C-alpha cells in the first residue's frame, strides 16, 4: 500500500494544466502577480542587498536573474536572493486553514528554474499551484487541530512546496520526486524564536528554503536518495512534530484534483496575518465615526488566544517595537498606525516610521485581550476582532469584523489587487518604468498565453 507522501506525489505527477479549473488558474495568477509586487517592494528592504551581494560574489553559471538588481547567477543563488525579498514585508498570501505562507516560498524557487528552462506561463501556473497545494494541505492537517504558536509550531513542511514546484518544472519521475522531498526533510525548519527577537533571519530563511529546495531536486535527479515515508513513517514529520493530525485535509479531493489552496488570503496589510482583523476593525471604526487621534483615551481590542500570544506578546517588543519585524508582529503598534494615519502600508514599518512620537503615544493607549466571543468562533485560526474606542469625553464607539478584506469570505477585487501591486512598486530598490509595470500586470493577468517566462523576468529589471 502506498504511503501518504506517495499519494501526494502521484497527485503532483499526474496533474496537468488541463486538469486545473478556471478558479485554480485565476487564483494562481492573482497570487503570482501579488507575489511579484511583494518581491519588488522587498528589494529595497534591510538585509536584502547583502543577500544579493553574496549571491553575486559567489558567482557561477549565469542561469537566472535576480529581479530589480539584474545580476545573473546560478539558479539556487537567484532563489537565495529572491526568497528574502518575498518575505521582507510579510505581505504574502497565507492559507487560513494551514496558517502558512505559500507563494512567497514557492515562487522564489520556481521563477529562476522557469527562467532557465524558458518554461511557458502554463508551466509556471501549474507548478506554483501544486507547490502551494501541498503546503496548504499538510499545514491544514495539523494547524486546524493545534493552532499556531511560536512555542509549538514546526513548519519544516514548507520546504516541500518549492520542492514540488521545482520538481514539476524539471519533470521529475515519481522516485526522484520522493527522493527530493526526503532530501529536504528537516532542511526547511523554522526557528520561531526569530519572530520574538525580530531579527533579519525572518527574511533570510526564505532564501535558505528556496535554495535548499532547488538543490535537493537537482540532487535527486542525480541519484542521491532521501528519507522515505517522511510524513507517517517512524520519526517522520507527524510523529516528530504533530502526533495529532487530520488526514482528511491531505486525502479529501486529492484524486478528484480539487484544490484547497484557492482559499489563500491575499493580504491587505504588510504585517503578520494575525494583526489584520485588529487593524481593519480599528480602521473602519475610526473612519466611520470620524474619530480624531487627539480625541482618543483608549482603544480596546478583543482577539482569540493564538492571536493574543503571537502578536500581543511579549509586551516589551509589542508596545515598544525596535525593528520593522517587531512592529509587523505588533497589534498595539499596527492599530496605532491605523488610528493615526487612517491607513496601514509599507511606509508605516520603515525604520524611521517606528520613531514617530504620535504613533508611539497612541501605541500605549491600545489594550489587547482575549475575547470569549471571538474565541468561540475560531479558537485556533485567523479569527475576527472587536474594537472599542473610548474618547476623552467618555464617548464609546465599537466595531466587529469577522472576515477581513482578502479572505475567501471577503475577497480582494482585481482593482484592489492592482492598487496593492502599484503601491508596492513605489518601494523598489530600482524604479521600474511605468510601461514595464503596465506590461507586468497585463502579462500576469494573461499568464497562460505566455510562451517564455524568461521574457517576463526581463520586465523586472530596470
């Protein structure tokens, strides 16, 4: 009897572009466009130039391009540099059941390979859709039961998404794909203390995952064998990290080629997804009631337990963020930005923005607590939020949102996604011409018609 990972690999090997529904193709194209925008914005972020310089200094065959910089380096080195750009602003899509980022892990590995091979747009859509699907299904099998916490989350499975995508592009056989997955097991681990410390490793680890995924695929192609039965086997992923899991998330709809990754959230804010309900609820409450910052005495925010643990604690870094990463994982800081600025975007998380006195003062007025009603609706995932704004003259304004913009229940429109994309372009390390930006949007909207992905990459270089 085939083990669980063999069933997953059978699904990946047998699925072709013609098997994808219109919804899956649209989902993949939207997230590809979104992630390209995020990569562009991340290109100017702290630590990125160092990663790019390392990749360029190491040299080697000029196989793939580092977008926005233009250096041509070996495929794994390009992925090493692109991965941190995709993560830098924590702006990439997250699957709500898996509680995991998807395309920002998969595309940095898939894009350099697709460029080198001069794959078609359909090839890239298929590879990324499959890579995202595997992350979504494995993540959902554990996180719908356990939730997510910095102390208990072991997302080593995220590396299998880019492995699957790259393996599909390179046409790996079933034994080779199993070897590649086995080779990458434990190589894509996540040190969740990095989120507590707010260090640049949060960005850098995406490059390490993408680089590892590509190398493991190439190794498998050359006969290097990897761990077997990595999910259910002795000392496999489930036994080692998640003894409680739900295989229905893996198996349901697999043979029918039904994709669950289409539920993936497109983020409206460049922060941890667990802050989004608080941000949007506060933002709408302030705007709807035209409350001015100087009128506010206190802002109370109610969330579920995982949200409180992830983005309201520890108190010191959440109320006094020192780094952009600190701020991106802080409900008090992010809500303060929403209240004072009536918007939340990348510029609110630049180093200079963290020092604004009016934001620092408002941050201290935000109080976060676990709310029983929110907890009841969703005790482990991306729940909604309640906000109560109390003014200095005693007036109270409250608001509750259960599904923020970008979720499956409240999807982002094409116009809203394009607005986000164009906003990201303003933060590129090297500005792209408006004609390039227009062409990128058009070509990713019609990606299935592209015959050579390498031509798209050229548009990402000034």
